[in-house]
C-alpha cells in the first residue's frame, strides 16, 4: 500500500445505507482536561484512504477518565494547531455523533434497586442487638418504588444498576412488631439538578457497555483477557426503538 495512505480501523455501514470510516483511539492522559491531539500527517493518510472511496472520516475516542465516555466526531471538527489536530472532551461532546451507532442517554425514575422479602413461615425476629436470623422467600427488582415483573424489564434494570452512573444508597428495613418484613439496596443519582422532574439520567449505553467489557476482561483492574469470552451480540443490551416501559419508566435522549 502507498506510504501516504492509511486504512482506518473500521468501515461502518448503517441500516439506512449511510457509510463512513472510523479511526478509534483510547485517550488516558494524566490530566483529564488535556485535549486529544494527533499529528496532521497521520490524519492526512487516513483522509487519503477515505477520499479514495468518497466516504466521510470520523474519529472515535474512548475517554475512561470521563466516566468511560465515548465520542465519535467528524475529522473536520478537530482544530488544526500547528502540525497537530486537537479536540477537548467538551468540544467532542458538542460534536458527538455516537447516536448514529444507536448510542443514547438512558434515564429513568429513581431509585432503582433490589428488594428482599423474608419468609413469614420461618423465624425473622429482630434481636435486641439488631441482628436477624431468617430465610428469604423472594427477591425483586424495582424502579421508582414500583416492582418489576416483566423479564425483559428486569434485565434492563439489572444492567442499569450494575453499569450505570447511579450509586448505592441506604434505606431503612421494613420491620413490623419486631419482625423483619423486607429490606432493600437502592441506587440513586449522585445529585439531582431538577428533583421535581420524574426522571434522571443513569448513563449512556456506550458507557455501560464499556464498563461491562472492562469487567469481563480486566476484573481486578488489570487486563486478564484480550477479549471477553462472549460473542459481541451478548454484550450490552438492545432496547427496541419502539419500546415503551410498562412498570419501568424509560426515557432515551439521542444527542
């Protein structure tokens, strides 16, 4: 291949027929506010390849220090500074085109979590020191205080609380006449700018899939596997475009 041309990492063909090339980068600077920069000569080689096929060229960047965010930006959005092309994380978010790949911000009604019910046919008395010896009859997932019964919605909530941005909270156990009835493990947003609105963002799908991928390949913070022992279609979770939550309130924002 010619020395002045370089093939990008991926050729993307969307369902609507749109086609483009994507070069993928992982950016992990010591200073998280440092912009991503790469040599203009390198970009020129990628452009040469894309131009041969008359296709657009986009740069996808993984920003692990920004909560595992992904951006995909047209190469024309990178600013030329001397001999380098540069873009900061805020600038990349403004021009982000990850929605072309199905990415979106997921929002639902807090809190979400797990609730466990004791078996009333077995001892479940709360002792003077607060300890309880009991058996559990059932466990449920819930969102916005409403218990989830649909299996698909259960899988959604479980995925969100495991890989989303909400944090574990505490909630008082339900005790009646000295008997433990239930307790729960809630997950809530770290802060709410608009507490009166019925929803709060829990994260982008790309963020959550990246956290799942990291869990499968680097469970202790160190890389144990080069790739997960799963097929690509087993990662993440697919939500049909026309899906409307039943017991699970669901908002999707495409930026």
